[in-house]
C-alpha cells in the first residue's frame, strides 16, 4: 500500500480520480494539478484537505507555491497521524467545563 491508500475522504476511501491527482503531486505535479488536488479531503475527522495539511507542515512561503513531492508526502503523513490521534481520543477537551 502507498501513503495515498491510507487517506480517506468524507465517505471513506478516496476516488480513483482523487488518488490519481495526489499521486501526480507526489511525482512532481504542476499548477493545474495542484489547484485540483489541494481541495481533496484526505482526512474526514479531523477534517483536513491536502492544502490544509501542506500549510501545517510547510513554511509559509512554500505553502503559497506549488509544493514539492516531499512536502506533499509530509502533509499526507501529518494528516494520517492527526486522524489516528483523533480516533484514539475523539474528545480532547471536556465540554462540561
């Protein structure tokens, strides 16, 4: 399995089209590919798109340009880690306080 196979959309697994777009970014995507791929939901809970994940792992100047494949990979790993943490502890704060 690749790192893309571990991503999940709002209804479960990613569509073949979305996987293709993300894999294209992992292989050095261009501007139009990034414009489409950045809006893909890669984690339903906590909700995170590829663009949101890139902004979390990249310096601000990189987050405003087309990210390199390593940054995309780091963003995917970040979202997987956050989803696993959320699944272990879905309520990180006490709402009665």
